[in-house]
């Protein structure tokens, strides 16, 4: 596994990386969980900018300023809702990570924090999601030297332990 990847327990809104990734819904207009926390911490300007983006399809990513966050940018990506794996959910989740990383590099971002996308209210199994996240990030970093640091910010100890376990299996 690439040494530029780290896994921590923390609050994504307080990360010192140049950009943070928002696990958004398709409207990009705020919601619960990570999305709600990021919108609350960034301030109303984030919502105003998001209104100009016309939403975002599942698996895609869009970028805004970070406003009141420590991060200069927010990369918004829409993870899939888990429906038993019958609707290409794994590929859609992989696309979230891949497209967020591509957008970071396109914008010359050198450090990025990810939440555990889709594992909250979207019910994606954390064991599957952690493997997908680590595979996509590691594969991307093999061919990219722009990103100096990618942090996976876990909301709780269970999520952290699952990511560490997935990392140790690589």
C-alpha cells in the first residue's frame, strides 16, 4: 500500500488537507451525516455555490471552494445507495474515489481527505466499501505524483478498525 495513504478517526470538517471530499446526495444541496456536517461547517456560501452546479450524478464528482473550512476546496461525490449489489453499486463507489482523485489532480490539489463514502445512511457494507476505497486510492497513486497525502477520515472506531483490517489484507 502506498505510504501516502493514512487512516485516522476524526472529523472531516477539521482536516488540514487542501481539499476534503463530501459524500453528497445528487442535489448537492446538503443533507445528513458527512454532507450536513460539511455544509454546516463551511457556511451558507457553500450552499449558494452548490446551487450553481445543477446537482451531480452517482459516481461523479464536482468541486467548490471550502469557505469557512480549513480545506481550501470541497470535492462533492455521490455514492451509491446499497441495494444488495444488484445495481452496479461497487463500480459506482469505485467511480466516486476515482473521479474525486482525478478532480483533485486536475485542480493541482496535493492533499485530500476522504470520508467512508456510502457506508452511513446509504448502507453500503463497510467491509466491501473499505476494500474498494483502498484499492482505488492505491491504484491511482501508483500513476500519480501530484498527491502527496490522502487521508481516510473515519467517523468512529468500528469504521477505522474495518479500514485498518482491509489495509492489512493488501
